[in-house]
C-alpha cells in the first residue's frame, strides 16, 4: 500500500512513524513534511491548503491512501478533492470538518444529538457584548468562532480581560463564542470512524498553557500523556456512547457522514463528561503519545475507515504502560517565535520534529514555534516522564523552553474526578 500523509508537524511525524511500522506498506510519502520526517518518508512540496494541489500530488504519486493531518486542508475540502480523484482518503469532507471549523455549527450538531456540552452564545455585534458577558462568569470563556489553532480561547476570572479579548476578535471581524466554564480534568479522546462505526483510541490529556502549573497563555499544546491512570473504569465507553457516537450518527443523518479521526475534547465535571470541543483530526501533541503505544498496524486501520469497513476491523492492540510527550518550543512561542537556530541532539529515537527544516549545509534549524515533540515510554508514568526529560537534556536549541511538569500530577496520583 502506498500512503501519502499531508502535513508538517510532530503529529505527522508520529503518523509517518506508526504507518511505517505497518507491514502492508510499500511506500510512504509526506507533503510538505519537515527535516525529521524526511528520514522516514519521501518528501514533496505542496500547498496543503489547496485541495486541487493535494489531489494532484496524490494522483501523480499514485497513492492508494491519503491521510490528512491538519484541520486547514480538511476544512478547505482536501479530502473531497482526493476522493473525487478516485483515491481513498482518511479525513472528513469539508462539510463534516465544520464540526471543528465552526464552533457554532458544532454546538448545533451537539444540541441536535443531545450531547452534553457547555452552554454558549454567539456574539457578532459589540453592542450586545456587555449584556452577554453579564450572563456568563465569573470565569469567562471567550472563543473565536473559527479555526484558531488552540490560541483563540481566553479562559479568565477577570471580566476586563474577557471583554478585551472579545473586542479584539470582534474588531477583527470574527464572531465571538461565550461559553459557561466547565470545571474538572480534561480528556482528549480520539476516535477513528468510517461514518458509522466508532473505534476509540487510548484516552490522553494535553497541556495547553505555556508555563508550569498551567500558567501563561494558551498554546497549540505543550505536552501530553496517555493513557490516564486516574480515569474511572468505563470512561472511554461512556464518552463514546454519550458524546461521540451521537455526533457521528447526527452527521450521517444530515447526509454529511464523518470519515476520519473525530477528536472529542471533554471536561469530566461533577455531572459527567461534557464536550469542550470536537476537532476533525488528530490532536497535537496527544497523537505523539497515543501512537507510541499502538501495536495494530495503522495503515490497515485508516484504509478500513476510508472504505467504510471499520465494522469488521479487529479490536485494537496496545503496548502496556504509558507514553509522555514534552514539546520543545522556540524562544518567544506562543508569541512571535525566534527561528533559524541550529538544533543539535534531535536525531535520537523518540524525538519527533515539528518546526524544523534542513539547511543547505545539512544542519537542522528551527522554523516554527513548536519545534520538537519528545516522547518517552515506560511501564509507569514516572518511567515515561524520566525517559522524555532525559532525551530533552540531550537537545540543544538556543532560547528554547519546555514545561517541566508534563504528567507530573497524574504520576503523583493528584488528579481526582469530581
Ligand atoms: P478550545 O480551543 O475550544 O479547545 O479551547 C482551548 C482550551 O481552553 C481547552 O482545552 C480548555 O482548557 C479551555 N476551555 C475551552 N472551553 C472551556 C470551557 N467551556 N470551560 C473550561 N475550559 C475551557
Ligand atoms: N492538543 C490540542 C489540539 O490538537 O487541538
């Protein structure tokens, strides 16, 4: 099987590595890829945001399956273009990808499907903002109603900050979504679906804030671990039954079935799991942890989903133990990251590349905010953490920063579900 992966982050590096372990695989390509991915896949240039260009590359390269990593190409209709070219694609149609592309659409689907989620209001007129803010909080959740790579959300106990963020969004022409605040530990559950059958992967938790102790602004994600030692038994089945399957069924009922990876981000509240958001693709950096533990060949799983054959797919197999991912970010991230610095020590097993590129002289240099994802596995969370942080100590990138507390609370048994 010839598989083409679209994307260039550490998530795609993890996908490429997991796919390369599938004995069915005969060739693997990634576009546009990065310096780390080039060691495991043929690299092609492509404008991933241009559906016709993605489909043309898939046809030229004679792909048997296309796997689309990021949300932007999916929301732009890349999966539709690939399927229209007669090639199976793991990734939802443009219509189904709206579950991530529009938070208002996601709320509408969840309401129709009876899925528990935060109460919300969309504001597109500054004149209505103050009265709306009075109906929410204290602890305001202010979101951009569109794709914002995890950075369009402000969660704050300070009304003035909430108002300022909402005004910035409105002045930029973006409708604002206000939400009630969901308290409780967060879970990311990735589900492979063919539009009908739902196959959950291991549950994971990610760390959105830039600094230790969950301080500082939200980022695309600074680390993650899987599975969750503190998860109540039956949690995954409960989330699938209450939150994921109903959304998959509702999208099918609307004639826009979701094929690909449906990512449920939830808070475990005192009244049970409540959905914070759905995403139309694998999460980054949780994927780096989850796929490090997957034993089932991935290309076969994706092809079954793309072909509507998940109902007959055997149960997934996993390594025992845990995986911890720590993101190494460039100086300045999540603001304006510094780029172009030489990185050393990034060739070790377990070091996945995100914002890297190979310079003409062969050196690997930083080219984005999140530069590397460092993955450690082990029989216990502590062993997996130790392995990840040991790997990080061998990496040098001037000015880089990472969190030192990824999975620490979970390892200490300090997470409780209300
Ligand atoms: P989102 O882009 O919707 O995933 O939000 C980013 C992060 O903001 C989430 O991972 C949560 O940590 C936080 N967040 C978003 N919505 C809520 C909410 N309603 N209640 C509490 N925290 C939230
Ligand atoms: N880990 C968060 C995201 O991928 O959106």
